[in-house]
């Protein structure tokens, strides 16, 4: 568990300024999040029950994976996903991977392919390719911890390695998908991805959010990885 500052934020992110947001956009975005998130939970409930059963049948451990992530202004929250790894997976391996990634932020092609990660289960590979492992985050969206669109929420030990420039990703509510994802998540360097997140923050609007959502759905249906 990461330690928090007196303000309840991750220390490295305690000075992050919240990006100003137009009131009309903020209200419309929240209405879209609550409506789509609630409808999504209802419609996908049978699918999620089936996936939970399949995960439990393949490997011991809980079907849901809860992980602390860093949200708006550096405040931590619990993110929900379907478990795609063995319950005994070594977290230190991911810490080393993140440290290497942040040490070479301009180096593209450093992401670990699903097929090369021995920690991922067979059902987990299917979940990740289809992005169905992200479905439980609809609950995070309804609760207001996340939005449908925004920069993906980082892990605390990732944030501890951020530069001030990279910390600006935390100035808005994190999202289920974002501009970085639809422009080529695994093909870009970390700094290229951060630049896309910051471009989204500067240009964000309901129209841009809807465009990113449509592109996300299209890429999932086309079987593209991001």
C-alpha cells in the first residue's frame, strides 16, 4: 500500500493542479458517464457472470482483481478488473518493467506482448485481447472515480517516477479509454503517449469524447490491440 500525504494524495502527485473545465462540458460528461456506465453494467451483467465463472474454473483465486490506482489530482482509488493473471503473479516483475519503461520514456516498442507474459492465464489472454477484462471499471465510472474517456489511471509506483510534465496526466479524471489508446498504445513510446494525453486534456469536449469512444469500439471489433 502506497503512503499518502496529508491531503490524501500520492506524495509525488500532491502538487498536481486540477485542469479547469467548462461547467457545461463537466455536467454533460458526467451525465454521459452515469447513463452509459449504468446501462453498461445492466446489459453486460450476464456476460460478466459468465466470465467470472470461467476465471474461477481455470485458476484458483478471486475473479475480480482490485488494484490501487491514482486518479484526479493524485488521489488514489481502487480500480476493478477481471483477473487475467495467476493469483500468485509476481508484482515485482511489473515494478521492474515500469521502472525500465520510465527510464527510457522516448523508446518505442518496449511494451510486453501478452503472449510473452507467463503470468497471464489462458482466459486472461482472451480477456485482454478483447478488453473484456476492463468491464468492471464501469462501476468505477458510475462512482465518479473514472470517466469513459480520459488518460488511463496509473499505478502509484509508476507515478513516483513521473517528471512534472508527466504528472499533468493526473489533472483530469482518468478514463476507460483515451486518445493514447486509439492512436496506438503499444506502438508508441511513453512520452509520445503522454503527449497525446495532454493534447486530449487541452482539447477535450463531448465531441472529442464521442469520437474516441467510436474509434475504441471500432478497434475492438476489428481485433486491433491498443
